[in-house]
C-alpha cells in the first residue's frame, strides 16, 4: 500500500473509504516549469460513493521548513445526488492555512466532479482543477509482502509480480498551480489531509506525505494516533518507535535513527530546481513501493526486474485512464501512445487542453 488502508488493522480511516487517502504526487507541469501539479488520491477501490460531503480535503504546503502549513488548498464537496457532485476550492496563506477550516479565497464554486472516463480540467482562479474518478496509479505486490509477513518478515522476500491495484479506481483531486502561489523559493514541503466535521468541529482522519509510510512503517497500535496528529510533532512522537522498527529489520541503532530522520516529519519535499522523482517530489513512474520495502529491510530485498510501474507507464507522470466497470479486475493499464481518450466537450469554464488535461487523459477509470 502507499497510504491505502492506513488505519489500524489495515482498515479505512474512520472506517470509511471516502476518508482514506491513497497517494500524493508533486511535480512540475510537463510543459510549463513555472507551474506545479499537486495530486491527491483517495477512496481506494472506490468503495465509497463520491467524496465525503462533510469532509475537508487539503493540500498543505510548507514554504519555510518549519513543518507548518504556509499555504493550503482546501476542497469541500456537495452531497452526491443523482450521480452528481460538485466541488468548492479555497486558497489560504499564513494563519488561515494552519486551521483545518476551509479558509481564504474561493478559487471556484460548484465545479463538477467527473465519475466517467472524461477528464476536462476547469479554470479555478489562476489554477487548473480536476476532481473525479481515475485509475489507481499505485503498483504494489501485496501478495509478495503477505508471504514475507507470514514467513516472519525475513529480509530477502520474493516478489510475485502481481499488481494488487491493477484493476482499481480512486477519486482524484488534481491541481495545477502557478509557482508563485507556493511561496517565494523553489523548495516546498507537501502533505495531504482529510478532516471530518463532527458536532461542528473538524476532526483529523487521515494524512500522508511520503509514500508507503503509515501503513508499512508504523506499528499497528500507533497508526490511528499518527493520522490524528500533525507533521510538526512527528519527530517528537515517532522517531523512537520508527527507529525501533528499523532496528528489527537489520539497522544498527544509530543508523536506524538517522534513517528515520530522513522520513520524519512525514512531509514530501520538492525542490523544483531539480527533476521530480521521489524523494524529490513524486511522479507516477516512481516505483515507490519497492523503494519503501528496500528501505524497510535494510536493502536486503531487491527491486523487481519489471512491474507495471517500470514497464507500462509512458512519459506522462500520471496513472492510466479509469477502467470501465465492465473491465474491473483486469490488468491493462492503458499503456503507450494512443492510450488516451479524446477530451470531453468542455464546459463553460474549461479551456483548450492543457498539460493537466493531457496528464489526466491517461488516468481514465477502470
């Protein structure tokens, strides 16, 4: 898993798939280095109906390295009615970015959510926005890891080559942002959160920065606590338990602490002066799960020779198009040139195909 099933006992956060974050991707817009693409995926296997109408989905951006949000893009959704749902997007800076409430400027209201294979981003202030169903880009050989767990977590486990998520869809929020909205410097830290309104108060339900962190690296008894806290407290709260986990997998004590510090706080760092590949940002072609298992086992496991991640994805840093419901469970990720789908008829706020639109065309749902 990347951030899929991040609650205790590999359950959905809040016992609701709509509140379960799966992935965060951050990279330069393919044809415009002055813009950055932020993608948050949630709702693994689309078990939940639409986005949760009582939740706030958020990109948190740290611009000064203090592990606090200086910029926030928040999204709220209407209830799902007759198969339709709309989104409202907010942009906040400063103190307004550090509250869980959706604050700041409204970038767009009542933007349609796409539940079919079309992907037409709309203009949201100076940004481009898409919200809707796409295929899950994440590759994970969960069967190989299960065998490893059953076998007592020996370091050198065998990959089976199967992709547990090959036929799966998720719900995605993709935002293409002018770089000047992300602070003055080239270095940012990003993490995503979902908060749920209960009795009038927003309660944190899930968060994610680095791929395959909470589900893989954190012990089961702290996963829910981790989801309810903020990155600024990660070193204080989780450096010791994470170091202990790594020591059980072959790290010396000092080495384990140093390795744990490379992941804590759980924020995805991105320096846009360099190419985006994890751990500098993240694109879909990054085989993050293999990298995480290699990290977990002190490099005693090896990256598989080939996988849908390494052999299927073309140049676009996004996942395949959504898989039609009739094809659920298939393994075709719509690879290669010509796998895209023509743009849908744009709505009144849509512009000609942008880099974000081309990126999303390869993510049609299954």
